[in-house]
């Protein structure tokens, strides 16, 4: 009994006691490093969420884009996955990197480019891409005109986008099976390789009309399997487009008169039924033409004195002069005046 207690007695060898303590400390630290010993580790998801600036980006999306609830909900889901994956890695849980390549489908003017830019900020804030910039490309930027021309063009665009997001608009034009001499397939093959090998430093977003994109993916199953996140952008309603028009005007210190508000809603309903309708883009173009007509009206009547309100107000006549009220699409012939 005495021999077993001697190590703790005042006369015990201090070097031996120190070596035992160090051994115990080393043993404890090695156990603490094991993931199962970290089960009680507290992870501050909200802190990570706020530090990455995600809520700020989502709030900005709400301010910039009217409606689009399904789109915004999907972006929040992706952001939640990224935050949780990051927290899992911080506590030593092995986590496979998520596939972040995306497909944005919808008609022009539904906010696809804006959402791509905000998505890139989220990815950068969470450390999934180094820079967080967006490079926009079309077929002309990726596909060459002759043998040996496509690979350098495609690789150059990929190099520019590395560390951020490559946004390929109207991606279905990359694939033209009816043309045997087309080099789009070569560009797609290079994209596939880089999407797989550099998935930790590049996100590719393919965008375009839904029906054409569906055919594009069916024709390229290797591409479809690498795009995990499909987000559909719905058309805006007439009420949402009117709200967008008012937001555009307010941002530029303009306003509709009461009568102009009623007339512009009629304009929206008519324009939506005509060809080449592009949602918010068509509304912005209509506002630009209304401003030009307003300026022309004020200029022609410059003998009278103008108030600040006069300079701000779009009147009904600035809208009803549009060819849309004659069932025609404006802007197809850019040489035609808008104030005739």
C-alpha cells in the first residue's frame, strides 16, 4: 500500500510526476481532437450567417426584385446548406463539397443576372469562391469559327471566371446538332472537365428559356448530371410590373400622375400580349420612352414656367403615344422617333 502511495508523497520523484502529468495531458488532447469527443461543441450558425453577409444580400434581393418568391426561397435554401456544411467542417465532420453549378430558366427580364450576382456574393462570403465576381458569356464568347479556335476561347473565359461565377446566357445555343461542322460540342466538353475538376473554385450557371434548356440538358446528359440546382424564374404579373415601373421611376426622381398610373397598367396588359415581351426589361424600355416623350412635351411648351413637380411627373399622354396602343411593338426599328 505504501509503495502505491509513494508517488503522491512529498518525497516522490518530481521528474517522474511531471512526465506522468504530460502523458495524461497528451492523452487528453489527442482524445479532444477526435470528432466524437467534440459532440458538445457549440456552433454559432447565426454568427456565421451574419458574418458572411448573407442576410444583407437577401435583403438587397428583396429590395431590387419584386416578387419571385420561389426563387428567393430557393436561394435561401442553398445558403442554409452552405452555412451548415461550413459548420460541419469546423467541428471535424467529414463533409463532401456540394455541387453548386446551377441552371436558371425563365424568360428575359425576370432577374436571372441579378440573382447570379447576389449568389456569387453569398458564395464568396462563405468561402466557396475566392473572388465572388461574375463573368457573363454567350456562345460567341466560347465557340470558335474554325478548327483549333474553340478551346482557347473557352479556356480564356474560364480563366476569367475562376474564383467566381461563369454565367452562360442562352446556353442552348452552345449545342447545334444540325450543323456537323459546329464546334459547340468541344466547348461543352471543356466546360464539363473544368466544372468537375475545379468545382471548389468555380460555379457555372447556365441560363435561358425553360423549354429550350430542357432540350439542351436532354441532349447533354453529362452536363445535366453536374447541374444540381435548377431554379425557374416565373414571369411577373401585371401588378408586379406596375410596381417595378414605380420603383424605376422613384429611383430616377420621376412619378406617374394618377391618370398615367391607370393608363400604364393598360399599357402593361397590352404589351404582355405582344411579341418579344421581356418582363422588367420591357417595362424599363417603356419608362425610358415615356421620359423622352415627357421631355419633348415640356420642351415644346417651354414658354410656360415649370415647377419641380412638372419636371418629375409622367402624364397619361406620355404613355398613350406609344405604338403599343395600336397593337405594335415599339423599339424594333430604332431609327423611328418615339414622339411622333
